[in-house]
């Protein structure tokens, strides 16, 4: 049985803009995994679902908050 590593990458730019990118999640489980982080960071920006979101294992979502 193959184990996929799940990661959540949070990037904060020098200007304070934040983005969250997930990998290794299946379908919308990436949203569940980042929900509390988004609330804590106040991420209320644009959500971009990557093509992998619809695949078996996904780089699920990419949320970005600008200044």
C-alpha cells in the first residue's frame, strides 16, 4: 500500500499577502485540512482549484489573500 504525504504550504509575502497550497489530499479533503488555518490567517481571498483537485490525489487548493 502506497502512502502519500500530505502537505500544507503557507506563504507570507513581505507585503503581508498570504497563500495556502495543499498537496497529497484527495478531493475536497484539502478544504477540511485548511479550514482552521484560513480562519486564523483571515484568508478571505481568491480560491483557485488546481486540476489535480479533480483527480485521485490532488494538489487541492490554492488560496491567496492580497493586500
